[in-house]
C-alpha cells in the first residue's frame, strides 16, 4: 500500500502548482487569487518505482474575511493528522511571514516527517532568500520552482527517502481477496458490513462520520472467504464535528489502496453527488475492481423498474468513459440483495485475475483488427501482428506488437479494449492496453 503525502502552507505560495507538477496533471485550479483551493485534490505520484498518494489542501488563514476560513483550517489539521509525510510550502519571494510561523509551530508539534519547500525560486536571485527559512525550525529548506520544475526531482528523491516504511500489519493478513466498502458519509457502509456478518460489530449512527479508521473483518461463510475493509473505527463523540467529507476521502484512500475490489456505496435517497465521483476517481487511479451498490433502495421515492434503469444510466453517464461495471440496488437495513453484492464482488475479483491464452488472444483479436484496422497516418499503415497478456500484472494488461506503436491513438486503444471486453468477461475491472514495437 502506498503512503500519503500532504501539501500544506499559507495561501498563494504555489501549493496547487506544485501538486500539478508532482502528479504531472492539471487537476488543481491555479490562480493568482489567494484562497482559490478550497476543495481538496488527490493524486498519485510515481517516482523511481516508488508510488505514493498526494493531497493538496487549502491555504492556512487566520482572521480573514473568507467565510471558508474555519473549514480550510480544519482540513489542514486533518491532512497533517492523516499524512505519513508533509510538504510545507513557503514563498521564497516574500520570505517568512506570521502565517508561516503559525503553520510551522503546528508542524513541529505533529512529530511527522516534514519537508520545507521554498517555492517560486524562478531565477537564481531568489536563492539568496532561501536560508531565511531555517528560522522556522524545520530543517533545510528545499528550493524549487513549481512553474518551471526546477528542483522538483531532488525534492521527490527526498520525499521518497523520508517516507516511513509501510505498516507491517498489512503484510500479516492472509493472501485472500480484500473488498473495501467505500462511499461518502452516511451512505450505509457500516450497516452493510453488519448485515453481511450478521452482528452489530460496527457502530452505526445517524451522525455522518461516526466511522473513521480502516477495520478488516474476515468473512468466511457460505463458501466465501475474504476480508471486508470498512473505512471504520470509532472516535470520541466530541471529535465528530470535523470536516467529515474531507475525512471520508482521506480514509477512502487508505481503504482503496489496501483492497482488490471496491464496493462503492451510493445513497439512493440523495442521488449521485460530487463526492461519489471523487471516490470513483480514486478507485480508477488505483486500478481497483468496482461494484456500485445503490443503498437504501427500500426507502427510495420511486422503486419502479423504469426509475431503476434511469438511476443506473445516470451513474454510468457520470462515471463514463468506464462503464463496464455492475450496479446493484439493495438495502443494508432490510438485507435486500446484500448477498448479491458479495457474489458480484467475488465475480469482479475473478475477472481481475482472468488470464487469456496467447493462442486465443491472437485468434480472436487479429481477426477483429483485420476487420477494423488502425487508421493510416500520413500515408503510413499500422500493422498489428501479435498480442499477448502480461503475466503477473495487478489488472488485466495486454501488449499489442506493431510496426508503428506511436501512431496508435487513444480512440483505437479504446476500440481494442472494448473488443477484449466483448469476447472475455472483464466486468468491473480496469483493462490496460499497451502498444509495443515488434
């Protein structure tokens, strides 16, 4: 399981730009206006074979006119609490400010590994300002320019070096399937596990966010044997007033990374919300199997088949282009179709491990390719001559060998993936297609 790195600091120091640089994306909105980032962004970083998750937070502010100040500051605290390592970003152009001192004081108390990142070193003249940040008492500041990429390679080397070793408790678990129950707060995750195991092992309340730490529950009934991973754990009642939406995604990162198949709970009474899409994105980026479970169907206003089809289509449209996953309408409270959820999760796990022989692949796929070859590019014709499945990959991965792999564009890759899904059952699992030169 990869570790979690949090980016914190006062507003407008370039946290989101650094996030985009490290994740090689443009996920986070970047603007000169301080306080642009209010919602959190989550990404994956792969550096020299080491993979870790990274979270961007809103800027730390005190006594401002921003009505979101309190929530942003809570989220920074939560990021610090949950992260394995923290990147504290400061502005080399402006030097040390009172807000920097405030954040540094919190970080010194956290006892977490902290890397002090002096951003906006866009030219050599700003390097002379960097030593000033030693006064924060957090060790050596690392000069970088998130805009140009200067210093980010050395920073990533240091991040990987300081990341703590993965928790040994994970490795002690038996090698059997792991199914994570994920979803936004109060969607019925713990109720579903209680219904599965037939006892109220996990506390269930109407307070969203009652469940906090990941708990493994062994399920070995009716011929099944797997771990259920609930984003669970009970906190003291007075601490449940934290930003539960943020907490749910932080915990979901942990559960998703530790799982093989994710059961995404959606509340039928509330429909699909942005938080569902965020968690779906995490499942996709981590290349995990997926079963969508629409809970509380027993109390939905309209339970007709037409309403069910409309709801299912809305989910697939929202999660497109990946639409080849099962959707089950159930009720954890009345136990309606809950065992169908287990059976489907097991099916998805088996699909994730499905292996197709090379002879079968070539017989079927070369015929499909012959009927619909890749489009020519600048008068050059692409000839795919051989296909094989990569053994030992975490998800089904197929290598297509051809003469001009660089000219095979994304639409044709999707065509190949669709044909693979058409001929073999990969329902619920990601499929990777790579082109290589023969």
